[in-house]
């Protein structure tokens, strides 16, 4: 794995400095342009060298941000996870029950992939061993940080339910179900739109995925378990949060 980080390559030591603020802004611009390039050329075929002229910067500037094509892929994957982390506080303060919040936060990640078929590649390739090995230490740690934040926030929902008497479950039961939910969420995200999967699998709709999550969550003893109308409430909240996220991204892109 490369040891030179994007921060170190920028020549400064603090993200709070004006130079680092500009560096971070350029970082996000390059990621958005890279996503555009990948949409046009394909995830495997896109040319990393074309990103610099597209962004109007030198190759040297590009390499200050991303040490390789693999480094860029990991950075894009990290940005997708970061966007999910940014929406999590809204789920945690919503009117959904604790059981519904747990499902909603997982389902939102799957629906986000379902909306854009090309994100499947980032979710799969961005975490592949050989890709990670060729990425910089900074980008790998950034991705790990956002993944940790994502799953930690989900666990806080469960802990909140236990503290408020909404959930009667042991630590071991929570740990086991948390792992099962995470595995199913990652698995569902990986098969949607995947041409190698059968039509019955790759065309799973959100209600079918919700039903699978509901079976898992239903194995615990909730004060307010999932109801017949839980799907409608959950999907409405998921759509609301994803729409808000898309609007925020559009504003940033315009800026």
C-alpha cells in the first residue's frame, strides 16, 4: 500500500488552514468529474489521465490528490459512504419507531445504490483487496472511518431503544443481528443491477428487501415492533432523505 497521503501530498498539516480548505474543495470537484468520466467511459475503461484536463488542472495537481486510479476509486466509495453518514442524524430524530429507524438506515443505503446502477461498481470494486492495496493510506483510512461512523450510528439507534425500554435484547443478540443486517445490506447492494445475477435477484424491489430486513429485526423483542404500515413510513422517510441529499449535492456542484 502507498504510504503518501493526500493530506501529506498537499504540503500542509491541517485541514483547517485556508490551503487545506481549497484542497478539500478541489478534492470534491475532482471526485464529481471522475464520476462523470466513469459514467461516460465505464468503470473499468475510464482513463485516469483524462481527469486532469477535464478538471483544468495539471497532472501534478491530480497526483497530489490521488496517487493512482485505485486511489480515486476508494475516494469515490468513501464519498458515497460519507453521504450516507450525513443523512443518518435525520433518521435518528425522525418520527419512526426504533425498529423502523434501524431498518430505514440500512434500506437507505440499498436504495441509494438501486437509484444509480453505476454505483454498484464503486461499492464492489472500491472495497476489493487489490484496489485497497494500491490505494494510499490516507484514502483507505478515510473509507474505514466513514464505514465505522455509518455502522456505529446504527448501533446507537439500538442502544437508544434499549435505554428507553423499547428493546429487550442481550449484547450478544444485538451483536449477532447487527452483523447479519450489515451483511444483508452489503449483499443486497452488491446484486442489484448485477448482470451476473438472475433476474429474480438483480431486480429485487425495495419492498422485498424491506421484508428481508423485517424478518431479521423481528427476531428481537421490541416494545413497538414493525407494523403493516411500517414499509410506507420507512420508504417515505428514505425517499425524503435521499431527495434532500441530492438537492444538497446539486447546490454544491453549482457552487
